[in-house]
């Protein structure tokens, strides 16, 4: 079967979840023009978690003929404050229930490790994250929702990059959680590039555990280097010289990526993170994905 494709409005993240100049309902309406099967959500898009409000979001998505395949959440499981970690667990549990309400069974709820705080050692951070994810898993099982751990760069509203950004830490974390029914990998090749890792090598290491994918492409603006990116690690949000480009025109080898996924009988969703230069680029990215996924998943 062809893979199902969804869209995530990276270009409107700040507008919807930051200064609130756009609503999630306006994005859902705009997305009617896109050739996609689903609309991925982010926890910051919602102005309420009341059942009536959430149902109105779900109804709006379904009215366009789309599904909600993944809810992107960014829990802070590495916070040195134990009370803050407990609040992060409680919030992620709440988001698991929101995921089930909006997407139904087997929908993915994205989970992160947390920021890479300077005073948190690797082993301590791993122990905390494993403990927190393990605490959320029973509710994921109860709701039949899949926790998808992303090899992430940095939540747009965080100061520090992802604790498990690098391949070695990420793999240690994935391998420490054996559940293969309600826990897996949310794979993003571009984040591996930003981390200085080979995205193909990372995929080969986790291919049998991938439950969802972001098909984003990245590039640095003229004159910028990965060293500049590392130097910006203490700034709020994303590095201003790091760009999301049209999928298929950046640094990633999507032929190799989809070949590996096909070899492992992948059947999850693929979502674009694009549109930094408008809806036209989002449409171009979606067209690329339709063609290349049809090649490997006819």
C-alpha cells in the first residue's frame, strides 16, 4: 500500500503556538489546498484542553477528509528539579489522552528526552528520561497510543538542544526501553544531519523500530557552518541560519531512506516539515513525497 502523508506547518509554528496571530482552525482551513492525507498537530497549537474544544479541532480535521496521525509533544524529562520532571510526566500523560481523542488507537504521541542542561551528566540524564518514559508507558498502553521518541534537534521554544540529540545517546535511550508495541522511533533524517551524524547509519540502527517519520530537508544559509550551529546552542529557539528547504532538494538521500524503510516493511505515516517560504513549497514537498513513496511503496 502507498504510504500515508501528512503535513506539519513549520512555517506557522510561532504564529499558532507563540504569539497566537493564527489559530489551528485557520491552519486546518488553509491546508485544504494541500495533497496530504493527514494534519500533524503540536501541543502548543491548542488554546484549551477541554473536551469540547479538542473535539472541535478533531471535527475540523475530519471535515477536510484528513486524519491526525501524530501529536508532537516536547516533555522536559531532563530537568534537574524532580518536581518539574513529575509535572512533565503528568503533562505527557495528558497529551497521550489528547492524542487518543484526536487520532484514535495506534496514533503516535511524540516524546522527547528534554533539553541538554549543562549541569546534567549523561548517565544521570539517561536514568531520568528512562524513568519518565517508563512512567508514561502504562497510560500509552491503556489508550493504545504509541510513544514516538524523536532524534530531535531542539524544540522551537527551548533554550538548550535535545539531550539525546547525538546518535550514541539516542540509541542508548531507545535500546533501554524494550517495549515494541507502544514505544518506537520518530525518525527525522535532517535532525541527524544537524547533530553531525549520518542519517542513513542512524536509520539502519533503528529501522525495525521506526513508527513515524518527518521527511524534512535542511540546509544552512550562505556562509554558515555547523560550527556556527553548535555555537548557537545556548540561544532560545532555532539557529537563525538553519533552514528547512523543499523536501528532496536538501542534504538527505531519500532514495536510500525509503529503500531501507521498504526493506523493513514500514507502514507508518510520513510527514513534511516545510513551508518556510510559503504554501507553494509545501505543495512541492508533498508532490516529491507522493512520487518517491510510490516508487518504494507501490
